[in-house]
């Protein structure tokens, strides 16, 4: 199905061509003033070519246009054409639109087999505030990519392989040196039960990290443990696996609460063998060079305006690093998992790292067919003081603390704690997603939980209200409508419904869930502005009641779909 704008463009163009204006180009947009539905400024450029006033051309086209879409076509100074569309057309169009938008959206999008790298949690470290945005944005992008028809895989890309693992192992060893994992002569089976709980884990890493700052011997011990682990030392690997399992279980619980889930739970550790392969590839082909003991790859371009540090493959102590595992992971994604596109949803502060990674892949023949690589960076979540959320002692604040603060705010609105908790999560998710992805924002628990304004609770409330109207009139019955009279409805709302496809495609093209937040808010807002004026259940004019019910049911459907694409759970009652 064509967009209404496209249909109007065609009609304008053919009218113009009959009148002798052959190279006309009419971009139609929604009218900015409440005097019409659509407008075009296409006559402005014609004026130059045909040496006439734009208003004269606009008048000529307006009075000659035969349209199946428009009711009224008017020239407007200095040379606009304003268009009001007919109710007859709109009613038919919307019914057809509601049937076709899903397939149409798919056929309008460019498709790739896509892997989305988001979440990025680290084993043994609790999720902190910074992990919220990647989870929310990534989950939404995954749903959007799927909706437009891309085969899409979400991968959490766990940080499970660095020094943090060596630190935790070292701290466990200091506390319990007699555990079998540390007995080099032990050849039996390691116990099934992990020697630590999630609560232990939450204190082990911070303790170890503090110690390693003041105590060089301790730090060296942790580095050594990391090295042994990466070399496959039996006891260390067994202990590491148990740490990863305990941590994963806890992470899954938290992601579940956020309505976020991953198809793959791969981690940096899974890239170990490909890392070796990548190093060999760059060395054997002479692409890598030694620099102060490290192995690096030059990725400078002649036209670089800023300093571009080399891509590091191996550190001077022989260990591979974050960049190596990312290169190896990408290698796996492209060659084995056949990804044509990889989207990284990572903090803006890692942009340089990804620029380097993308250059290594584009400037050297790592892949036969180069994948499309996107860095979907995001800004930080700040506290009320405008600074990144930190605990009092300057550490990154755990996500749990923020979530609890938001839950507390939500409980001010309702006594039902279950509802309050769901509302809180939706509030947090909506606030997080509605900000332009690349921007920092201030997260104020009370503001984001408000029931009015552009908030999650407002949208949930609008939806439950619309649903309750339908329930009241229809009971459990479905509404079947093949035809309705749109003149009984709010025209702006119906026109906004027809913009749904555009909103999704724009969100997809720019990897911006905030566009869907704007859309959801827009339709909810128009709907609510009407709601108080109409009483659908008591309406005696059947044609009017049907039209209003249809309008309400479209709202429910599209709002629910939009919230679902944002991975925001809806409620049946509030
Ligand atoms: N674990 C990392 C962190 O917490 C994020 C990982 C992002 N993804 C990636 N492929 N590097 O900073």
C-alpha cells in the first residue's frame, strides 16, 4: 500500500504534467497549521523554471486537481498547496492499512541477517546503571529489526574473560586455600555445587579489586591466575565455570525483570581460539607490527583529522585484550553465524574502540564479504545533579539501587505493590528509551513515574483506559469492522495511525527507539484529549458508536504494538 503522501504526490504530479509542468516534484508533508491535513511547497521551485508566481501555479494545480484522496485542494500564499483529505477515502484507507501495515513495513525495509551485541554484562560484577541503556535499547532494536523482517539474533557478549576473573579466583583462593580447585595434584571430578553464592560474588570482586590497588603482589597473583585460566588450568577452569553459572543465573533474573532476553549467551571467553587465529592471520600476512613489545595494526587514514591510535592485537605481556576478543567475536559472527550486519549497542565512551575495530575489518581482508557494522552508541544516565549516577564513594551505582528508588516513587501512586513495581519498570524503560540515544539524561524517579506527561505510566494508563472502554461495550467479543464513517472520529488520530509504518522504518533506519516513544505518546495524547468528550458505551447512534469503537481498537492495537517494540510490558488494569 502506498502512503497517503505518496498518493497525493502522484496526483499532484499528474495534474501538473497535464498543465504542462513536466519536471515537478511535490514532497507532501503533514500540514503544520490546523487548516488542512497535508501540504506541499512543490510550486516554489516550479516558479523559477516557468517564470510565473508560485501562487499562480499553485492555484492552477489546485483548481484542476481531480483526486480520490482529497476533499479540498487549496492554493495558499506564497505558493503552497494545502490538502484536506476526504472522510470517505480515509475510512477505506485506514481499514486497508490496518490489514497490511505489517507486510508493507517488511517490504519497505532493507534486510540483513543481523546480530545485535547488547547487554554487555560482566561476570562477577553486579549490573550497574550503565548497563540499563544497552539492555533497553538493544532489546528494542532487536524487536524493531525483526518487525521489519530481518532475521535477528541478540547476543549478550558477556565480559567473562578478563582480569576480573583472575581477581575473583585469587580472592576465593585467599579465603579458602584448601578448596580442591587449587590442589594441583587433584585429578578427580570437581564438585557439582559451586563453592560460592551470588551474595559472595557480589562482595568478592569489589574486595579483590580494592586489594589489588594497594597490593602489588596481590595484583600479580590475579594476573597470574588470569593467565593460568586462559591457558586452561583444570581447577581454575572448573571454578571459573561455576562462577560464570552463578553469575549468569543472577543476570538472567535481572534481565527478565527488565523484559530483556538474549538468544545467545556467548562471552569474551568464547573468542579465545579465534583470537589466536586472528593474531596469526595479521602476523602471517605482515599486517601487524611490533611496537614496544606489543603487536599492533596501523589503521590511520590520510584524511584523519584526529589522532587514530593503532589497533592492539597483543599486549606487551603476551596477553590478548578487549580489542582482540572483539575482532575474534566478529570473525565468528560473520564467518560462522553468517551475519551480514552487526549492531553494537555500547556506551558512547567506547566509540573509539569500535571505530578501530571497524577499520581493522574494512582496511584489511579479514572478510570476503564485508559486513555492515554499526555503532549504536548511547549517552549516560545522570542523577539529579546532572552528573553520572555514582554511589557516595564514587563507584558506579548498582542498577538495583536505581530500580528500588524508582519502585519507591511508583508506590506513591498505588497501594498494589505488584502493579507499582511493574509501573516502575515501565517508567524506567520508557524514560530511558525516549531520550535521543546519543544524549545523556537525568533520571529523576519521581518525574519518570508521573501519571501525566511523556512518561511510561501515562502510556500504560492510556492503554488500560482504552482497553476498558472496549471491554465495557464489547465484553469478550472482537470488533469486526470492514467499513466505518471516519467523520465521527478524531481525524488527527486516524491520520496519526497511518504514520505507524513510517515511525517504525525511521526508528529502524536510524536505530532510534525514541522515535517509537514519540509516536506512542502522540497517539495516546490525541486519544486522551478526545476521551473526556465522548461516551462510547452510551452512544445511541450506532454508526457513530462503531466508528468510535474502531478508532479505540486501532489505538489499542498500535499502542500495544509500539510498546511491545519498546519491550515495555503492558498492564490490563492500573
Ligand atoms: N562488557 C563491556 C562493558 O561492560 C561491554 C561489552 C560491549 N560489547 C562489546 N562487543 N565490546 O563495558
